[in-house]
C-alpha cells in the first residue's frame, strides 16, 4: 500500500504524540524505517523505480516532462498518444483505420509482469506511470498520465456571469454564462471531433435555472437535470458528446456552485474518461475499469485526479478541495478492499494520492510565517487556515485508520508493506533557473524580447548554452542533439557542465541569507544504464524550502531569480532527495537498515520464489534464510 508523499518527520511526530496507533502497532509487529527515494525525488521517477527495481537510467523516466529536441517544447515524459496510422475520408467524416498509437515510455518490466510470467496473480490499482496499462497475468487500473477527455492532464471549467478577464495561468478555462430569461446558458466544450475535417470541438448545451434562492439552482446538461446546492459537489454527471451518427464520446464530471447572488459561477471538474466506456484503454483487461464501475460505482479516471490547479487559481476553496480529495480517496479504498477480498493468493498493490495532494496544498498552515499563508483569513486564534488548519494532521490520522482496517483483513502468512515514494518539505521560495541562466550569460533572448513568453519561446537558441525544463532538470544546448545546439559535444560540453555544477551547488538566496540549492548533480555520476542519454545534463537538488519557481517550471525567463511562493501549493518534494526520504512499514522484520524504493521490486519477486532479474539495481530486503 502506497501513501504518496507520507513524510517520516511528520510520521514520527504524530506517532510520538500517540495519534497513529495503527502505524505504531504495525511497526512494533514488524519494522519501520525511512525509505531512500530516487534522484530526483519526483513521483513519476520514484514510482517507476518502485515498480521496476531500477534507477532512471534503466527505466527512462526523469521528470513529469521531457523536451522535444527539435522544438524545445515540453512533452510528457512517460506517454505518447498519437493518431491511428490511416484515415479513411468519407464525405465530411474522417474514419480512423486502426487504433490510436498509445505508448508507455517507461522501460524495464514492473515486478507484477515478472510475477505474471510465473502465473502469480497481481491486482495493481492506481500505481503511477502505468498508462497505457501493462499486459500481464493480473488486473490493473492505470493512474498518473491518464488524460482527461480533452487529452490534457486536467482542465477544469468555470462557467460564470462575471466579466471574463485574463485566462487562468494553470489548468483551467473560463466560459461566460449568458442570461436568457430566468436561465443562464453556456456551451460546455468537449474534445475535438477527430472524425470531422478540421477537428472542431464537440459541445454540449448547459443551462442553470435560478429558483429565486441564493442557495440552490437546477443544472441541465445532456438530458440530465440535477438540483445543486451552493458549495455542494454533485455526484458524477454523465456527458455524451455526439461525434457522428451513432458515435458518442463519453465522459463524466462533477459540478460545484461556487457563487450565487449578484453573480453566478459553476465549477466543473476536468471531464474524466467514463470508466463504463473509456475513450482509450485505462485498464487491463480492457473491461476491468467497467467491472469496477459496475461493482463500486463511477470513479475518477484522470491521472492527477485531485484538482490542485482549481485551488491554486482560487476557483474552489479549501473545503471543496478537501471534499473532492477525500471522495477520490474513498473510491480507491473501495477498490482496495474489494481486491483484498477477491485475491486469495498473489500480490495486491494500491497507491493513494491524498497524502501528496493535501501536503502540497496545505503545508502553508503547518509552518508559521509561510508566504502563502499571509493573506489567508485566520480562525480567531491567530492561526491561518481556519477549520482546515490541521488538514495534514487529519489526513495522517485518516491513513492510520485505513492501515488498521487493512491489517484486520490480513490472513495468516500475508505480508503487508506500507510505504511512500518520498517525504515532504516546505516550498517557501521559488528559483527561476532560466532567469539565473539569462542573468549569468548562459541563455540569450531574441532581440527586443522580454522573456515573458512561456516554454522558452523568446530564446535565441544560437546564442544559448543551457536551459531548464521540468521540475529538476537542466539541459545543455548541445550541437547535433538539440535542433539549434550551440555547445560542441565532448570537451566543451563537459567543461560547461562542470562549470554549472560548481556555480549552482551552494547557490544562496541573498535576500534571505539562506541556501537555495544544496547541490547540482551529474546524472552519470549517480547511475548508469541504456537510457542515460535521455537524462537531463544536470539534476538540481534544491535546499529545504526551495523549488523551481512557477515561472521557471513553465519556461518563463523574465522576473526575479528567486521570489516568494504565495500560491496554496505550498509544500513540495522536488528538492535534494536526501532531505525527503519516504517511509517503510512492514509486518515482517527486514534484514537491512537502509531500505530504498528500488528494493521493493526485487523483494516482491523473491517473496514469491522468483529470482529477481540481474538488471535490477535494488536489493532483496531479506537474507535468504530469514523467511519462508
């Protein structure tokens, strides 16, 4: 069982206060250790190492994002989604011949696939970087990088009567509601219609009927009418976009009236793929998602399901975000306990994301003086956050209760491991690496450009030696590798890399008198493997309290090199991995005092009597004679 982001420092604190009795009991029965994360300590990297038992140079995942070497624009690091090979044109319609090209870019085989070769069943629920799903002897529901129906990683919609101002910086779009009598009307935009020349977006009419109260309204969309109270999340709402005669693209979303009165605003979650009829494969076997939906009810299928962007942009409040997150957590709990009941022999693997998402968004209430908490209204006793000030502690207690319930389901001889992929720390200040590179002469802008465009669009590549992309990566602009490379491979590149490592390691925040970057790492000094050439040229190990800034992460060059982070996303783990180990609990005593995330895959193989493959970097956590 994975609790993404559970932190050992907080775990120790809450256990010492007697607040985590089930974790305490599990540790007493077996063991508890900090768990070494990966370089970098970013979830797609860490969970890929968990599943394959290898370092990134063997599984090929280094970040959420990679870059297109031809255009310098970002790409998803783990998945490619392409059109079918051939299209048949029939009048105004374009008929795809064959299936879309879906590719998982993670390399090395996950341990459940290896176990499957030996007819050992695994049920794998929402482990990150499993889209498209693996094919093996078992069942799997995909997680991180499953897109929404628009093909994005999560785009929310705000329908509002307010004047449309500048768009959201991250993750959403605004649509104007028009008054028609006592109704408000708008069109809900869906995916592009790839069956029609030009691929125009599909749309559904949506209306809001006001009943004279500021507390509720009737929503009508796609033949569904629901009464919705202000501040209450709806159940899942079915949406069917008509692409052609007899062809519908199905999705689901939830709705929330965030504003009633002079102005009306309706928030819609990203449109998830409908698990009853997913537009692309999200499970193995293909019908497994439908089976879960029929058995347990509709559930979120989006890879990053909890809408952190809507909270970051102020579209929903803390309470709405927490309700959404716990609802998703309960969906996952139901899947886990159904699997524990059904699987009599084999492996059950399930990852819960709430720990990660809530710590990201509520760390500002955990730390006195956090910049993101300054403008938040307190609860009367001087503590920011009001009723949600203890959201992180409440979540740890929630997870503790779940561990107790899981332990009660164990049968004699079952082994339970509870772990996290990394820990957590504060995100008080952001570092814009591209601004630093520009300020120090390594990155040049086009004549007259201010560097305000996203994704490095204003960079003069012929004069640029290095650039940053993603959460921890820095790249050299190498000739023959990048389309407009300016640095010669070999001695020049090696000297530049050494210079940047020396200058960035120990970089100080002069305004605060603090360390901003602990160390810059050369990936080739950390690990080796067939995919090392795809690694960033440098990995940045930020100091506690620091991370790539919001502008830095999206390729904006303008602005300060280091600035306060004032967004609700106030905690993070994209720092020097030595700062943020995860946790490892087991009901069996292991024989190593320094377990690492990459040790889980070979250990899982060994526990089922399967010799771990020689290419795995991890070690078995038991001595050969210590356990039957």
